[in-house]
C-alpha cells in the first residue's frame, strides 16, 4: 500500500516544484525586467518584488497555464508600478516603448521543453567559441572581477573588453538561434 | 531570436551598451527609435538581455557549486547544516523570500547573503574561497570521463581547481595547469588532488608533470612515496599495489620514501615499494602529450581551427602524413618582372612550384591563393626558412582588395601584408596601419620559424587590435583605430604587388588563412605540436 504523504510533505513538494519552475524561467523573467528597467540596481529590486509576488500568489496559479507567461505578466505589473512610483530621474523608455516591449515578451510561448533546449543550446554553443573568448566570458561573468579589472590585467581598455563581449554574445545568440531552429523550429 | 547581420551593427552597439549599463542617457531615445517599429530588433534586444542573464547564472552557479564542494569535502566547518540552514531560515523568515527561491537556481546568492548579511555566522563559517584557495585550472582535456559522486558537477575545461578538490578521472586525458605554469597531464583512470600551489597527490593512475622554471620543487606524493622535481619533466604511476613508479624524461627528480631517498636523471626510472626505492624496469608507458597533439597531428591542429585555406606540400614532398616536416619549397624569385600585377600574372613565386591543398585536391600556385576573406578579422600563419641572401626587406604574404595598392606603411590602403627584414625584424600591415617587431627578433637565417599574425577590427574607436607572433610567442600587440572594411580580391606569397624588388628568398610551408583572430593559445598549440618530441607520443621510461 502506498504511503500517504502528509499535508506538510505535500506543501514541500509544491514549494520545490514552484521553485524549479522559477529556476527554469529565471533568465527569461529577470532578462525581461532588466531590458525594461535600464538601471541594474532598480531592475534587481523589481525582480525581487516580482518573485515575492509570484510566491505569494502561487496558490492562484492555474497549472494549466504556461508558468512563464504568468510570471512575465506579474513582472510587467511590477515594472509599471515601478515607473509610476518613481520620479523617473534616470533615463528610461517611453510608456509606448515599454508597452511594445512588454507585449512582445508576452507573445512568446515557451514550454519546459523549449526552456531546457535553450539551456542546452547555450552550453553547447559555448563550446564553439574560441577558448580565449570563453575565458573572457568566465572572468567577466563569474563576478570576481569588474570589466575594468579584467581589462587592466589584459593590458586592454574597458571599451575594448566590452566590445569583445558584444562580439561573443552575438556569436552565441546566432549559434543558439540555429540550434533551436533545428530542434524546435524556431529561434 | 533574430538573425544578426552586419547591418544591425549600430543597433547592436546600442543594445550592448544598454545591457552593460553604459548607455548614455541621451542615447536611450536613439535606442528607442531603433526598436520602435522593428519587431526583429525588439526580439534581439530582449534576447540579448536574456542571454546576459543566462551567462551570469551559468558561471555563478558553477562557482557556487565549487564553493559548496570545497566546504563539504574539506570539512572546514561544523556539519553543513549549521550555517547553511541558518542562512536558509534567516532568509526565509526575515529578509527576502524571493532571494531564497531564486537562490535555488543561483546558490551564490545564498552564500553571499550568508557571508555578507549575517556577521554573527561569518565568524563561525568558512570564508568564501579567495584566489589563494585555487591553485590550478583544467586547461584541456580529451575524451575525459569522470567518476562523480551524487550531485557532483562534471569538471569542465573552464574550472578552477580548489586546493583539496579530488579529481577522479575514469578514462581519457585531462591536462591541469597550475597557476605557476606547471602542467600535469593525467591519464585515466586516475585519482589526483591538487594539494597546494606547487604540489599534488596521486592516489591511482598516471601523470606526466612538466614543471615550469618558476615552479622547481613541484611535489607529487602518493601513499608510499614522494617525488620532488629538480627542474624537469617526469612521469609518475601508482598502481593497485600503491607503489609509486617514476620515470624522468628531462632534468632530474628526487624520489623519497620514509626509509630512502634517491635522485634520478634523464632516462632513469625507479619504484617505491614499501620503504625502499628499487630500480624500475622501464616498462611503464606514459603519455607526454594529448594524443591529438602527438607529432604527426600538425595538420589536424590547424584544421581544428577551421582555416579558410591551408596550403601544404603533402602531395609534392613527403610530408609524412599529418606531421609538420620542416621542408617546404624554396620560393626564391630569380627573374624579377616589372609588370607583376594581377592582370599580367604574378611571378613572385615561381609558377612551377605547385602547391597542394591539405585535402590532396587540386594544387594551386602561390600566385592565386584564397580570396574572399576580409579585413574585419583573421589570422595568417606559416613556417618560413629565410635564405642568407636576398633583399633587406622581403614580402611574405600580400593581399589586396583591388590590386591597385602598393605595399608600404603609408600607402597600403586596401591591402594586408606580412614581411620580414634581414635585420631580424618582421611585421604586418593592414590598410595603412603597420606594426613592427624590433630588429633582432628573428634569429639567424636558415632556421625554420613559425609566424602568425592576427587582426580584429572593431567599429568603436581605438579598439581594433593587431598582433604579431613568432614561434608561438606574442611579440607585439597594438590597439588602434578601426581600419577600412574590405574584402580581399587577390592574394599571393613571395612578393608585393608593385614592381620593386622586395622578394622573398627562402622556403615556405604550412601556410594557413583563417577568418577569425585565433587566440594566443591556438597559435601556441600550432608550434607546440610541430615541436613535440619526434619519438612516438607514448614514451616509455628506461633505466
């Protein structure tokens, strides 16, 4: 006879499931928030508020819906709340532009298979770039050094390092697009 | 996601600047204008930020796993529950529930909070490893498979190795580079641990250590003995009996056990058994290089970097398979012809020197080399043996967008060229920009030298780079303003386009053209492969 799980155990399972869903959609949601809120620190604040809102309203989440679309929807609300409440001292997009970007993001339907394929594609594409480019990415993204410090140690200017980062990101985007097109018929 | 093409360059610059937090306020409107009516640009913009977020997560997750592994394996703290779960509880109940959830994805956040936000725990917790806690890095591997414990991430090429972090290689080869330059090539199955900035422990299997000059004194220990480098390259093997066997390929080592110590020189081998050191029988075989780097694999090394064109002599001279053989064709130009432009045919290299492409297909002369490559990014590499005579300045490769340029510092517009001088200097010119290595850089004539030149054009001011390499070493690199973007319509080796006499006199081999700027490591590897010891790659120790 199968063991019946307790309410506490069930709640724990739900929590873990929810966290896993969020893990899979992390880059999509945080990337979206950062793209809308250009200030990095403010974007982190908005993202945290979004995650908190997701967590608090998880019971209302309809599991038949696509989690990512739901999460992006809540992030969208939080972003617009942010722009309403702030005095907008920093540079930002117009409301019309924000609406367009938010709508564009919302139109994307991404199931779990696609998200996992995307993770695989990134790792696979990282293997295709030059070793020196991977090393540059590692140093810049690992969080131990600033781009300025990396540039200094390489006897380069920060602008030059940023430029190299741009090149390799574009390479990765193109590589991922091709792989996802092959696997999912879309980039 | 969208296709990224060159016409999107300005948009890319704006997007990258926004993503990196470098977009000036006055350019936000420009970015908005670029995005407003272009759904493809909007997709690019969103995808770019998303990729940036993914990359952060990828590397920081890896680092957080290493940190946790370190804490768990070295048992630096009381049971892991104490601090980690307190951090969990603290965050869950008081600070930011959101961070906890995200922390499942990015454990580094949790660790950071544990260290930064909770000083009362910091005192009792291990410090987050600093750079000093790492001593080596996985530098390269071939066909590596690992024995992993549950939840352990597979070591990757990019991984730094913490002191005390055990490696259990099931099969294949892994090369570890210590921060001091020492290289250790592990051959699976093997169990090895980096135990310090200049030491390691071999519990099972084989390794070959090539110790840098700065790291003399490098120590490999086993359960039965210790081998200390005295400036050398050596192999070590620990078999099922736990005996430590050592063979010396270069220099000397000291082999010690609790009861005995003995120095070994080149070609000698010995084994520690019990408390004794006994003479080895030389039967153990060690891999001193990765199999793909073995002599005979030069062309594979070049091909691995996907050259646009690769010219070697395999169908003309016995090149011995894929191996680099310093032979080449002598390409001295003996009868200068004044009208050597493309329309009249180029004779800088005598036309009877027929060159075969790497695949053994149709041969071509050095007067009609690969075209269609461009000035945005690329690499030229080749081996040259200069004659003792000839013009003081000799052109090597010359390429032009339209055939009208004249090779020279100030007027080589639309041209790419390489050259060397009798005074031992050499250099590279692209669209009027020139970079020179100083006189005396190249050694005496009649020796084979490997030349490589890389270029990377960036649209941003003063960010384009040109680099010169000689025999795998970076000789000079400059960062400069961007040159003009152009495509090569004519390429040849041995003489520039104008009717002067700067003609190459010597031999040439293994000329390769690449469409991207190769890394320093890739160029070094070409030379390392060519110079790898001529005997078979699997060395056997001998007494």
